[in-house]
C-alpha cells in the first residue's frame, strides 16, 4: 500500500503497466478475474474491507481517493456515497478516519446527485445522540451550504 504521494502516483501508474502498453486491460490474471482492470479490483478489495469496519482499510482507501482522478476518481466517487447510504453505522464508527479527509469528501458532494445527497443526509438524522457531532458533520458534507 502506498504510504506517501510518490508511492500513490506509482500505484496509479500500475494500470497502464498491467495492460502491457496497450489500451486494453487484461481480462484476467492467474487467480484474479478482472473485467475492469487490476486497480479497480484493488480498490474494490479495500472498499469491501471498509464495509466490514476496517479502519486501516478506510485510511488507505481515503488516502488513495485524495489523489484519485480520471477513471479511478470517478469510480471512487461512485463508491463512497453508497457506503454513506448503505452502511451508516460503519461510517459513524470510522468517522474519525473519514474526518481527516474532510476536504476531499466535500469535493465528493459535487459528484453526488441532489436526490442521493438528500437520501444520505436523511439516513443520519437522529442516528447520533445529543452531543455527538458526527451525524451533523456528515450531513453537512451532503447538504449544500
């Protein structure tokens, strides 16, 4: 896993390397079915760990997301709102990790439909007890200011 900006950039370069200089990604590698390419498979694996509540995976995923653009940025922009919508208890538990990437999460709002943002904000209404600011912090990401 990349630990710094240089390593993260190198990771994003793995996709063109894995295609062997062609424009087509391999459809499989030994033991790994990959209709969408090696890096999307990698991102999916980390995302699955987040859905299980793994804080280290959340930190690694969000570190990658911070610099993701193009196909990978769009892919992750589609994944994260689903996490907020479908796994609110996991997001709340992992919020200290997510909060470190607040700026990038606010950018994600721009890639979320208004309907989806309202659904996400509604999921967090009333989930937190008085004095717990996590729900309002999450809602503020998805509600236009």
